[in-house]
């Protein structure tokens, strides 16, 4: 398995940097992103972080966790059988 790369940014930082740039520069950044980032999920080099998996019967608990903002990653609800303590 290759090295893990973290992608961290704040929306307002990106906006400030791009606001003063030319349209050509912005287009090149988008093109580079499409070329470099979009293939990553397909090749499994970039995966969504799953904080916790809840069975459908625990939907209220999942919603409480979501509203608490105490999670990092996705909150997944499943219709099948699963262990509510499952994380990745």
C-alpha cells in the first residue's frame, strides 16, 4: 500500500487565492484536478472515511451523532444486518 496523502483545504482560502487569478489559470487548476484527483476513488487510492455504520433500526442514533458534529468521516446507515460498532 502506498503512502497516505491528506488533502486539507479551507474553502475560503481557495476562494481568496483563485479570486485574483486569470480565467486561464483557474481553468488549468480545474483540469489538473480532474486529471489527478478524479481517478483516485476508481483506483481505490482515495476512499471515503467511514466513522461508524448503523443498522437502519438505529437511525435515530445515527441522526443524533450527525447533529452532534462529533464525527470525522461518513455516517453510514444500512438496511441489512451489521454491527453498530463497525468503523473503518
